[in-house]
C-alpha cells in the first residue's frame, strides 16, 4: 500500500515536538540540578541515581516498547508518548523527595522509549521513500530544540517561579500536544490502527 501523506503542517510540528518533550529530561535535570539539591535535600550522587534509573529503565524496556508500537500502530503509539511524558513531568513537578523524583523519571522513561519507534513508524507508513530521510531529519531536530529551550528558558523560569514550574510547563505542553495529535491525526484512517500484522524474524 502506498504511503499516505498526512496534513503536512501538523506532522512537521507534532513529530519534532514529540521528540522534544520525550528527550528533554536529561537537560532539565542538568539545568535544575542546583535547585533540586537545595529544595529536596538530595546529594549530587543521589541526583545522579535519578539519571541512572531513568537511563536503565528506558534502555531495558525499549525492545518491548518497540514491539508494542508495532501492535498499537503509529498514531496510538504517539499518543502514548504524550500521555506518559505528560504524566511523568506533572508528577515531577509535585515531587517532594528523591523517591518521588525517581518514580516520575520512570514514567517519563516509558514515553521516551516509545518516542523513536512511534515517530519512525509513522514516517515509514505515511511518507514515500524519497521523503522519509527529510522527515526523519525534521523530527530528530526536536531533540536539539528541546535542549535549547531547556537551557535558555528553564533556569530563568525556576528562579522566577520555582523549579517545579519547568516540569509543569513540559507536562502541560505534552498533554496539550496529546489533544492536538488526537484531533489532527484522526483523519489518517485505520491502516496504522490495526493490531498485529505480519511478523518477521530479525536476522
């Protein structure tokens, strides 16, 4: 079946936005480290454990999450990204202790693990071969865009409104994008909504 191109303006915004919110956790922790250490009373080593747990969790579940993305279809998997990332960052904004911060990191890690499989699957299904490289480059630029915003905006925001405001902004943006994606992509049809499909063995 020929790939069907969705509405371009929506895709050009939604795919890089998904990568931005799903991968900004590392940069956010870096720029908010001083605030977290002072407010939560954690050490630098303990804050490092948050990064460790986040990374291990994301890496460990990525193969299974990729399989789930195949079964859910690109659209539903992308909605999962925004759901988990949004919930995780809202939980982070409410964290008052190290364990709560680690719990929030685990939730965000699920969304991060789903981000690449869902966005890549969407590009593969919906764009002709000659356009996939360009669209993949556009969506990957979201990683750098997220880091730029985190470094440029979050420290000032934390000083003015408290460190909790930064994850709350990302969480709110993710949930807003969830609503936008659900609405803008609903016309794509049911081809990528089917569960299962032909299973192949990786070499």
